[in-house]
C-alpha cells in the first residue's frame, strides 16, 4: 500500500529479538525514532537527490528516507518512509510511505503520484458519464455499472488516440475567454464521439459499429486562433 503520512507520526524501530528465558509478552514495537517533522534538521539520514516522473513531468526531488514502524496506523510491519522537500506551497516537505520496506524510492513517489489519474477518472465518470446518477437498486445492477463506465471510458480514449485526435472531430470550441488551453481533455474526447455519432440512430440496424466511418487523419491540430466555432 502506498500513502501519505502525517508529519507528526509516531515512529518506532523494530523490536529487539526476544532473549532466551525472557518472560512476559513479546514487544511489538521497538525504540522510538525521530518523527518526520524532525528529519529536515537531522543529519541522519542525509538529503539525497533523484529524478522522477511526477504528474506527467520529469522532476528533480530532494529527499530523505528511512525504514520504521507506524504502529498506530499500519501495525507492527516495517515501512519505507520518504520525506520530500517542496519548493512551492505552504508545506516545506511532504511525507510518503509504502508497506513494502524494500520498495525503491522513485517507484514509491511515482506510484503515489499515479493516484491522480484515478481521481480524475472518478471525477470525469461522475460529471460526464453519469456515474454519480445511476438509478441501479439491485446488487447485480450496481456491480455492472462501475465496470461499464470504466469500459466506456477506456473505449473512448483508445478510439480517440487511434485516429480521431488528428481529425476535424477533435477541433475544440473557440472560447475567447479561455485562450491558454493547449491540450485536450476527456470532455473533448466525448465531444468528438458525439460529433462522430451525430447522424446515427441507435435503433437503425445499419448503424452498428461495422458501418462507422474512420476519421480522416491530419498531420496536427490547427492553432487556437484558427479553430472554427464548434458546438
């Protein structure tokens, strides 16, 4: 499991091995170790640097790492803990962890950052595909809604990337008050699919997937000032 950690989390080391003849209950926690909020001013461990791809960008990170227990949250297992210095925002550092203490630091950071794509999918599924407005009441129907929304989302993205992205279908609306947009989002993908199916009737047997016309590819999308006004 990958997650974020409180800066004031109480950390401990692994307990010492039980000595022969020792009585009493075996300890599940070891000696206390410095809290994450104390690590920036501590010489042990030292700051290190690495390059990771976070949120779609190649970023140079400065970090400290250690292995310790976070007993109150994760039990007596040993965690890989990474403290990352931040250059922006009000927080001077962030703390992340993984329940696999052998995981690589870069993999830990990139995996945690990858959760953002999951959050975006849920937002777009609810706002644009009606995931939040399902009228399913029975268990079987509820179990079918989420896979169907995920399948539909995936099919639209794949269809768009395989050709529609470079066709006239992908031309975004002309919005003079929104001149800084340079990329395409899922709303643009959904709009392109609606344009492709505008003249089709789902009740007409000739309108099945085998009769859909492939969009004509273009070398690249036109610049924003030249894009036509679209619905």
